[in-house]
C-alpha cells in the first residue's frame, strides 16, 4: 500500500489535463440538474463517477484534487490484491502480488488519471475478495489445496528444516510454545493443536491430530494436509491448513450446511451491492460476473453457493440494465473505435504483464510455473478466469460493435500479479530450499539446526521475491517516468491553450470545429478568455451537452458579417469534416496555419471589405 501510495503521488501534478479529464473537470462542477440533463445525451456510463467527484472538486477544483480519488482507489486495489494472495495462498504470495500490481506501469497510469477506471478496478477486487470469503473458495481444512511437484522422500526420511519451519509458520506462527522458536521438544514441528499445549509428547501429539480430524466441531484443525511442503522439500508431512498470517482455518459458513446462513445471506447481499456499484461506475465491469461464475464452476461450488451467488448476480445485473440501455443509445461516443484483431488481445497481455519485453517474458514464465501442476489451485481458480474471461467476452462483443480498449479491462489485471506471485513462490521455494539445506545443513544438526534453517529460508524467500519485484521496477523505471509526463496522454490541453493565447489578441472571434474542441477553453479558460466564441449558441450546462450547441450556418454568417479576421481551432483528424471552415472560405482567405498536437490553428482574414 505504501509503495502504491508513493507511486500514485509521485508526479501527480503534470501541469495539464487531457481531453477525458477535462470532461470530468467540467461535468463534476455542474449542478445536479445540469448533470442529469447532460447524462441523457452523453457520458451516461460515467454518471455515477461524476456525481462522486462533484463534492471532491467542490473542496478545491484542481487537477491534483481530481486525481486523488484514483490514487486512493489504486491503493485500495493493491491492498485487496495482496489480501487475495494471502487468503488463497500464503502471506508472501500476497505481498509479492501486491507489489507486482503496484509497480505495473499501466496501474500507475490510471492511478494518476481523473477518470473512473482505478475506482472500477478497486471495486472489482473488493467483489472478488467478497466472493472468495462468502463462497468458501480457498484451501479447505483437512485437505491440501493442490499437489506439490517435486515432493518426495528426503534425506533420512525427514523434510528439510526450512520446509518444516515454513509449514509450522503457516500452521500457527513461530514464537509460541515452550521450546525454542515456539516448538516443544519432541513435538511435530509441522503440527500445532489448538486444544492442547505445544509441549505434548510426539506420540500424543500425533494421536491428537488424528482425533482432531475425526471429531466434528473440534476447535483444532490440524491434520493430514497432503503434500503441503514447499517445492523441493523432502517429504510429505502433517500440517495445519491455515488462513493467511498463520490463523488456523475453521469450517466456513459456505461449507457447513445450516451454519451462519443469515450471515452468509448478508455477505451475498454485500457482494451484489459492490458488483452493482462497480458496474454503475463503468458498465463493462459487469463482465466480472462471468469470471466469478467460472471460478465457482472450477471450484465445484455446492448448490447453496450457486443459489446465493446467482441471487446476488441477478440483483446486480438488474440494477445495471437501465444504464446499459441508455449507454447503448449513446454508442456514437465511441464511433472512433474499430473492430479489434486478435493482436489487440495480445496487446492487452503486453500492457498488463509488461510492457517491457524482459518483464513480460519473466511474467509469462512465472505464470506458466503457477499453472503447470498448480500448488494453489484455489488461487488459479480465481485469478485465471479473471484475466481471461472478461477480455475474451469484450473482444467478442467488439466484433459486433467496436468497444474494445484496455482501460475497460483494468479491473481484470489483478489476475496476472496473483498468478505471477504464485509462480514466483514455486520457483523461489525450490531454489532457496536447496540452497539453505545445502549450506546450512553441514553447519547445524538436529531439531534446533533445522529450525534455524527454516527461519533463514523463509527470510531469504521473502527477500528474494522482493528483490525480483524491485529489479522489475528498476528495469521499467523509464516507463514510470514517462507516465508522469504530459506526453503520456493523448493531448496536452494546457500547452494548446497557452499556444493559442500567445498567437491571438483579445476581442478576436474564434470558431471551434467540431464543438468538442471547446474543451481547451473549458479546461484552461484564462489564456483564451479574451476571444469571442462566435459560433456558440447555447453553452454546455444550459444545453445538456458537454461542449454546447452551435448556431446554424445562416446565423454564423450574420455574426461574421462585421469581422475583419477570425481564428479557427479545428480537430487535426483524418475523419474530421471542417464544417465551419466552409463558412470562412467564402469571404475570408487563409493567412496563417499552424499544426499543434491534435489540432490545427488557422487564421483567416477578410478578402474584401467587411459587410
């Protein structure tokens, strides 16, 4: 969270806003009736976001204030990604997943943008976390979460000290009990009973473990957990399946019939509410429901879980359907998009898992390690559908009606750092375990020696993973620097306004062609304050539009009748049709033309005497 907060605040004030941010800036400063009227014609998909931003910009209307909610949302999303990694795997997987998410350049891009996409990503991560907890997705008591490649008999039939201590850390944490590091002499280091003292003799401890497994409703959950050792460990050992940070996992409400049904119902209601609000922030976020459905299918969720999820999902969809119908009528807003090619899907992978070639290759390697005979099957069941299902569905929809863009899929990105962190855990576990056993095994023996090796191994694993994430960040540091520059966005409205202000004189008429080019004057009115918008009929707030409504051709010619010169700010786009330029070419001639990023600035002077 601290890393994401630092990256979000670093260079937050770029000194300019781009066109989409200018829409946020002007819409969030309108009155509620004006926002309502405008949403009927434009930007309905961002309506809730504009309403949320209205009190924020009322405090202080500035670029930094406008972007702060996105920074805080990115911090929340980072925390939720880390929490998912902890819950579905182990704390260090959560730590690495959170760091990978925070240091991805595309995450910091939208964390520093005054638009809704960072909030949508946070909402989707929250909904996924609620799904995992309410549906009972995750390691279950009494069974392993998945096979561990490379496990087998070790030297002397014992697991390495690193693996034993690591399992003990997951089962209840170090530092408790009567022996050093919390283990009693003679006790199984990988087993800790919640109903008895840590100093129980080993024979009784083993019997207690079996009794705990057999006794229904027992407070202890230690038992045979299958091959739950780290990759490269020596043996199959007893361990307790635990929640993150070493708290033993008891039976979940979703797993126990009739247990906590009322509470589970409220949890499903909370899940549905979060999904609905997230989809109201951007309608395409509803695609997360398809990913969650695949998660439940792969996890073999029982019927009662499907019933709860289906009710929550149906309620969320019912809330979003009216917005989708209004947005469908405003589809012309994204008419600039084209039907995607399969290469666009790969471009999303590059953007989310890279984008530099080296980091992309490393991420794909780690993801492959996580998917081949996965150890954390519950993590795979959550992360893989999240990153695969929404992009494929949006791609299929875009083939019918173009609407494919990576910013609409930012909420699916957490699947990549979760899988990459799981793969890193597997790789680091194999390498470090063998290294610690090979070096420390010759210098220390017995239980105490293995315990020291385990502590050292865990610390080395965490440090190695953190170092890998740090190296990826340093390698992509130039990309992070670029994100803090005005060039990282499509246009620089502050620079355009300053350039126009230097070339024009107060009182001169100006025409914006098309009307959306008024965003320059709306975002930065001071340099253009002296110019007369001669074609404006009704301003945006009064007309229920973003940029106002122009007068007709006859009225425009009448207004130009006494002018000796006029400026034209036109969109420099291949498909743009200069409607107002035609009105100028009859009585005016082009005297000056300048191409600026995204626009053409042209100065026309009257060819004959003014009418």
